[in-house]
């Protein structure tokens, strides 16, 4: 589960200056949520009151906080605890509803913010920026939100040139496989690699935060509605009918945006070879 919340405004799909576009961080202002069902919010407050009576702050995030909850939606709750407690992630069931807890001390929060930024996902930052405050007796939630907003406004760290080159090589190789394979199961598997590789390169180009699962399409569409939408539509068509031309064309356009396909001339040291194998394996 990836309780990230969209924190960027759509970038111009056809910028006049691609170089400046690629170096511009996403705008971390939260998107207006839909109407929020108060029942799960009250349930989250009861959980925090019962299990964390001394919490310094607690924030409800995810679909429940954004008016997108369904009957099966879980509760994603970040809880700031005192320094003598432990930082942990915990899954439990409360009053029949599944709950994902992100429990952390002040020091743990700083470490988790740094780790989330390094992975270019910023999970906890988005929870604090867009979440609903459940309790904040000492103003700690507001302070954490200010730190989260600063991280998100700065944007994720760019991929190193060698990493971009390796991802270009991996995506080129996957596109070659997509064109060559006639097996429908293999085509579906390769399509997933193309989607992931194209998304990585496009989001890095825009200096936009990435995400997993349902958050990947949301991030793609926020960062680049035109190219991200074409990549997603191509993947949908392939899954629906086996037709791969639209996906291949969308991925090829992304490759052209970041330097083009890469086959001949690609070379890596042993460490680079390990990274390249991981990319081709879709890890």
C-alpha cells in the first residue's frame, strides 16, 4: 500500500525550454479533497485516543482523508510520539477496519523524511502535507507539515546521469522485446517493464515525485498529462487487446525526451552491470 497524495500541479506538456522544465520541482500545494465521510475520521480519532493518548500529533491521510474512501478503504495514520518511544510501521484492525500506522519520534520523523526523499516517493511528507489533523496539542503537526512542504517544494533528487543512461538502455531493451515477442503472457510482462521504465524517466525529467501502485498513474498524470497519459493509455490498450504499438510509441517519445534509445555504445563497470541487470529485471 502506498498512501501517497498528489502534491504537484500538472506541468506544461510542451514547454518552450525543456531544460528549465526538467529542473523545475513540482508544486507541493495540496489538491482540494472531495467531501469527507466523517465516520472513518471519527473512527481514526478513537483509535488515536485509545492507543496513543500521549501522542504529540496524529494525521489521517490516504483516500479516507481525501473523500475517496470506499467501504473497504483502510485508515492511513501518521502518529508522532515522544522521544522515548520507538519508530515503527504497524498494521492492525480496529473496529473492523484495517489500519496502517506510521509511528515515529521526532528524530525518526527526520530520518523517514530523508529516506522517503531519497527514494523519490516522499510518502510521509505527503501524509503530513495533505492529511487531516486528528490531534495536535503542542503544534507538532504544523511543524512537521512545514518541513514536509519544504521537502516537496524542493522536489526529488535527480537521477545521476549514469542511472538515466542505464534506464534508457533498459527501456530500449524492453521495447525491443515488446516488438519481438508473440507470446501474450510475455507481452504483458514486458509491458509492465516498459510502463515502469518510461514512468521513471518521465518523472525524473520533470523532477516530479514518483509512486507505486495506484499512485503511479496519479503522479504521471500530474507531472505530464500528455506524455504520461499516452503511456498509461498504451499500457491499457495492450492489456485489453494485446496491441502494443501505442505503448511503444509513447515510450519511444519519452526516450527521445531524455536522450533517445541506447543500444550500441552502452558500457558499464561491474557495479554498473549489476544496476543494469536490476533495471532489465524490472526491480
